[in-house]
C-alpha cells in the first residue's frame, strides 16, 4: 500500500448518501440527482448528502426518518427543504 493511499485512508471519513438507501433511477430524477454514483461523489458534500437523503426518505413516506436528516442541515437549507417538501 502506498504512503499516499495510507494517508488518504487514515483521513477518510465515511459519508452516508442516497446510494446507501438503494436509490432508484426514478428517485434520483425526482430529487434532481440524475447522475452516476461517481458523478454524485464528485460534487457532493455532507450538507448535500443530508439534503438528498431527507428528500428521498420524505418521498418514500418515511417522514420521521427524513426529519433526522433535515435536522442535520444548516437553518437556511433546512427551511428551504421543508418548504419544498411540504409544497410539492
């Protein structure tokens, strides 16, 4: 194992995303993320991931579980997502 890889692995923090929830192609389109896993990870950060997981779970009717991810968002993102989810 190279030194570069060891350093990367030591500092890598796992980030939960929509792909951990077996998102379907139709669900990706519905939440505006019609892209491959690789493309998603290229731009995704923790706030985006929590936003997308919340939207996915809400769409699936799992509102209590979605609230867990909504509550991880910064206030401005949280309010924007709640408006979007409750008015669609």
